[in-house]
């Protein structure tokens, strides 16, 4: 076995990096990370330096043998990597704010990973991730790519369809958040609850729910439906479900399902928030400023609590457990985004699904669930079609394909509105969408 592990984190200047560093520190006995390379673009220098120095102080404070390197070059950082994690945001929070504001101005949900916002985040991100994968294939072909960059499902789909790199796993903190939400509703510790997950990223359902190994799905659904136990994530309004709906649905929805099953109410929430506090991206800009001011304090040597204001709670839990399980071939079960291979009937075998999988040194092995319940199957298929068409638009830069993706998204009410939103957003994000403006190149 190799002596130490090399991890490269692209988007290393993210405010989430201390989460990751804390996860590696906690697991260092089982997962000996020897080198952590934080890579970012030169425009992100200020943030990378601040968060990088904090990461170095955290490693020193923990007394572990892990060196933290800062780099602005994938060429320099990638050779010899065992795992590459990605957590970048093309166009940063300003672009996210546009993804939220523009659809809202048309009376449509404006959200980072759903509806028009999700489409545009995909259009900006997919060409970049494909470039990164080409670098990985050249510089560290055996490395696992662990992607957190949103929209994580669409990004995984694109890598699986448009590159030859099989070693990719898409990750999200939503499943672990759901597990914690159920535990809280039941008043028990999170590690006593286990959920069988299946669906897509930000469109995942809990099919069975266990407490200490006993299937307690009905009890858990009742608890979750109780308006006293509304559970969500920091970035999604905590609107409760109609208890009868949850009873009838017979599976546990994820917090993002509110955009589909409570579209009107969520739109009203977003519109009010946009006026009162700003959109989520605008709120997060303030939180980030506060976080970076804290990170810059040279006496800070651990992850500050304020990071919990972000939606990415348990992010490091998901990333570090996955890396640990691949490295140590633990064969435990974790929910990940991986190739379906027939695990969910009715979704293409080669497409990405988010599903409980056995994690081996050869990657995730999805646990087959057969067909999803009839009430949810159609929506999952529709979102998968949207993701596929969106990924194709991102790769080809074809206007009509992008319009098709926008129009078939269930949150967009008409082809005419889809076209108006598309045209506005293409213009607003022009600098990050070169594939749509090829003819303008000299
Ligand atoms: C949730 C989602 C992530 C998303 C995050 C946004 O955790 O699962 O995919 O990135 O929220 O959080 P933020 O604090 O940036 O709004």
C-alpha cells in the first residue's frame, strides 16, 4: 500500500475548505492524507491564500503529517493525485445571484440547481469540468474524481456521457441531511437511522427508513409530516408538508422537492426574500465576507462554527467517508451519484443516479431498487431527460438544445417564457458561456 495519499481540491479557495480539512484531520489514522493541494484560479488568489493558511494552521494544530500546498495550476498540482475533489463555482456568487434574480423577474423559481438557474449553472460548469477531466486523464489517470460542484447530478451525467473517465463519483450532503432530519423528528441520534436512497441529485427519495435495523418507514413519515418537525437545509425555506400528502406519497421527499410539490408557495417565499434580505446568493455573499474575515485571523486554528450558516452541512462527512471507503475498500453503503447500470428501472443504464451504493476500491456499486413508486417515477424521468438535454446543450453550445432543456423543465411554464428567460440569461452570463458565442471569435 502507498504510504500517503495525495488529494487535489479544485476550487480550494472555497469557504467550505475548512470542512474538508477538518474531515481529513478526524480520519487521519485510517486515511493518511499526506498532501493536500488547494487549487484555484488567479482571480481567487486572495481567498485561496486566506483559506489555505487557515488549512495549514489547522493541520499544524492537529499535529498531523499533512502538508497543505496552494497552487494556481492544475498542471503543477495534479500529477500523482489519488483523489481530485471539485468544489468550484464558475462566475462565483455574482453568477448565482443572476441565476436566481432573472427567472424570478419572470415569475419563475430562481434557484441554484433547479429550473432555469440549474440549467445555466450546468451550461457554465460542464465545459470546465470536462477540461478538468481531460487534465486528470493526462496527468493522474488513476485518480478518483469526487465532484461536489453543482448541479452535481447533471455534472456527473455529463462526465459519464462525454468523457472516458469512469472514476467519477458525484456527492451531495442532501441524503445525510435527510437522515439527520428524520433522526431529529424521531428524537434519536443520527447514526441509529439508515435510509435506502434512490432518485437523482436534489431529487432523491428515501424508499425505506430504518431505526437500529428495523424498518420504521411509516413512523418516520408520520414524524416528518408533523408540522412541528419541519426539516430543511439552510438554503431552502422551511415550509411544512401537508401530512396527508406525505402519507399518500409513501416515500420520503428531499428538501428540494418543495420546488416541485410546493412551487407556488416557494415562489412567493423567494420573491419576498429577494425584496427583504436579498436572494440566497446575496445572503451568502454577506456570510462569506464574515467567514473570510474570521479565517484571516491568525489565531484561528480550527473550523469556525459560523460555517454552519451555509447549506453545505455534513459536506465533509460525505466527502471524507467516501474517500475513506474507496481507499480502504470498506464496502459500506453510502448514497452517491454514480452510473445507474440498471439499478433504477426506467432510467438509462448509462445515466447518473443518486442511490445507496456499496463503496469498494473499484468505486460505488449501486444497490438495485427496481422501479420507483408510480407517483414519483415520472418526475424523476422528466428531470433526467432535462439533465441529459441540458448536458448536451452545455457541450455543443447549441441554442435550440438549450431552449429545449429550458422548456421541458417542469418549473418553466411555457416555451415562450423559456425563450425569454433563455435569451436574458445567455446575455447576462455571456462571458462564462463561450460555447454559445463561437461565431463571435476572431
Ligand atoms: C445544500 C445543497 C448543496 C448546495 C448548498 C448551498 O447543501 O445540497 O448542493 O451547494 O446547499 O448552500 P449555500 O449556503 O451556498 O446556499
